[in-house]
């Protein structure tokens, strides 16, 4: 295995979390029953009934609340309160997964009803859910994962049986069919599977184990990814080519690993929000949905795994962006109506509307109105206050959500200009930017506001040195934006004429 040390070059800087591209629908203040230490709200999950009603499932100090959040999004209704153990855990850890109409709940507390709680949600919406018998083959558990295709539940346990694998085809009678034992899955904090492979986040062992689980009774370790933080959780991208991991450790970013060759796993990029401490990551449509503690929810597009781009964010914990175990615990994106749920330990349950935004890139050189490049200049987004900088030769490389956005151009703390930059979803555009020149049309070399054969004649004259372009003509003639006027620009201008 090759290990690549990625040194993050600080080309974008933001000092406080800013809300953008996510709309808040409603906040449900379930934190009122928090402990004196202001903890109690834990993880969040979701469920959609057969009529299409969406439900948010959230842990609180004494158990689990289930809310109807879509019948009237402005007035979510509590439809079920499922008591659970609540002793001897200051953070009140609970974790949730659903399979079909069945909800599975694990927790780390002591008290009444210890074990994996099982709830039948099928009576909804006409009647309340039915609590089935609790599975007592496990007691305290931090996490569980469900393989829906194989109807298996992987339940985090304790050494030496680090993960217990249960057949849940009959939810009224789960049966243990396997374990990850001994060194396999040791210190398990979380587990994720897809097909014949499981990805175990092995906590204080500081490693992620990749296992062949084609024979569920005999997991075989295929590869190990070692880190220097706490191996907290992991999720695959849509194609299964990259594993995304979190370490819940200060200054340890969300990491993206190329796992296409298990004998040669490579770290290809990373991401970290303003508070320098991420919690969990889920992936939907190649977007990372990150619960990022005091900075709230972060959404990062990994269409290009080597160039992740933050495309949306909402700060559920506006008090500060300090490093610490406060704020956003979980984020659930897998609804059918574009809703996204987030649980905040101190501020309750957040219901959002999220219309996906997509990564895009603008690359080029920044010039002043005389055509001179501008090195070491700040391009500061008005949308989210993120800053990007040109390098020593005036080159910029901006990854941003698709759309049109204003950027302030700042040099030596002086505002030079405010410009609008257009970003196209999942495309990289290489094009220079010139300040103070707003009316130049690429291809309109003679400045008559029409792109036609006369402009081609001008470019030919420039190439053959029959005439010299002035500054504005040189910009209009460099149609492909590569900084050189040549035959490629003629081809580009012909294409523009054909498209008209």
C-alpha cells in the first residue's frame, strides 16, 4: 500500500461558518430535556411510509422521537415516543437504521430495555408504530449497519466478538449468523457494507479494515488503511471506487481514498471545515453529507474525487465554531422529497430543503484593465465569504457550486473591483478574467458586436503579423483563452459562428 501525505495548501480561507445553498424549513427544539451538561440529542435517521409521508427519527435523552415532518413542514408532529435506556452515558449515544418498515435502535446506555430495540413502523400513518421485542443478544452498542439486500444487521459489540452479524429476515426473531472476532474488526466504532465487502472503522486501533464477507460466517481482511486519528466512520462513493473516512480528531480532515486496487490504496484528497473537527459522513449522489459539529452541516461534491468542492452549508450551532464535541451530531439526506435532517446536540432537530448544487471549476489568470497579470490577489466570494488567491504569476483555481456568483477582488486590503463569475455544473472552464473590461465579446475582434468572417480575417492578420492587435482586440481574439492567438482560435470562432 502506498501512503501519500497530502499537505493542504491554503488557497481558500474562511474564519466562520456561513449558511448557503440550504434552506431551513423548521427547527424542532427537542433539546429541552437535555442533561445539566446540555447533552441528550443524538443521531438522526429517516423513514418514508407507503403514502409518501416523511418521518424524522431522532434520539433524545430518554429515548427516541419520531416526527411527521412532511404533512405540514412548518408544523412537524410528534407521532411516537419510544423510551430507551438513559443511564451512564453523558452524550446519550443512540444509533438508527431502517430496513423496509422496521426501525432498529442501538444505544450505549444502561437502564430499562437494554439491547437492540426493534420497532414496526408499518402502521403509519393511521396508527402508531408497534414496539417489538428487544433483541438482547447485544447490550450496549455504539452503531449498527444494515445490508438491506442480504437482510443482515451488523451490530458493533465488544471484544472479542467485535461485530455481531444478525439475520433480520424475521424482525421478530433476529438470529446471529456470524461475528468479526479477535483482531478482525477490533475496536469497531462503525461498520458499512456494500455487496460482498465490509468497511470497518476500527476506532482506537487507528485503522480501517476492508473485509470480504461473501461468506458471512468467515470475514476475511483484504486490506487495512492506517491513520493517525480515531477511525470513526466510512462510506463509499457511488461507483465504489473511493472510500470516504472521518476520524473525529482535531485537525484530522475527512479523507478520500482511491481503493480500486486494494494492494495500492492512495489518499487522493481531503476536506475540513472551519472548526477543524468533523463527526460523520454519508454519501448520496457523490455528495458528502457531513455532520461537522460546531460548524453544522457541510455538503461537499466529490464528482472529481481529487478536487472536492463545498457546495452547501448550514451552521446549526451559531454560538461559535470552536473545536469541541458540540453542535451537529448527525445528518440524514436519504429522503424522497429533497428534505435533509440534522440533529444538533444543543439545538435540536433541523429540517432542511436541499436542491443539489454541483461542483464546478474556473481556472485562468487574473488581469488588470491594461492586461497585466495580478499576482497575490484575493478573490472573496460574496456568497459564503470564502477567499481564493492568485499565485505568483496571477493564476487562480476556484472550485465552487454551479451558478453565478459575485467575487470581490482585493489587493493589499483595497477593493479593486467586484465581478461576477459563472460556474457550470461538473465542468472546468479555463478562461482569463480581466478587470474593468465588461463589454468585450470573445470572437468580436473588430468590436462591431457581431461575430463573423471579418473577425476571422483580423485573427489571420494577427497570426501572420500583418497587423498588431490592441489590448482589447487581443482579448477578443484569444477565443479559447489559452493566452496565445493562433489557428485554434480560428477554429473556436468558426464554431461560434456556426452556433449562432
